């Protein structure tokens, strides 16, 4: 079974990390919100997308522009996150 794997980089590093992606509308250069393996949410940029049979710890929750920020500046994800678009399933 193939999965869409996004290789993302975080602002403090140029190193790429593989994460699960359940969307077919994303492309390299898009800014996204990633839930890391430890549960923390982080802003990231997609470097590349590949179809691989990998089981990654992190995943893309949504595009950066789909979030809201609360009064403390914390990320508020859209309902039904992670957002699924296209023919992809967890």
C-alpha cells in the first residue's frame, strides 16, 4: 500500500523530515501545520512529496492558512483535522 509522504523542513533547520500526508492538493513550497510524533504542532514547509510505504510518526494536519490563533497565540486547528482531500486514507 502506498502512502503520500511529505518531506518537510522547520524554520530552525534545513533538514527534511518525513511525515504522513492525507491530501492530494499540496505541493512543494506549501506552508503547513505538522503534528510531530510527540504531539506538538509546528509550522513547516513542504520540500517534496513522494509515494512510499512508510509509517511516519508525524503528520500534516492542514495548510497554514486554514488555522486560527487563540488569544494566547496558540494554534487552533480546523474541525475534522487532519484534513483529508483527494483519494487518500490513513
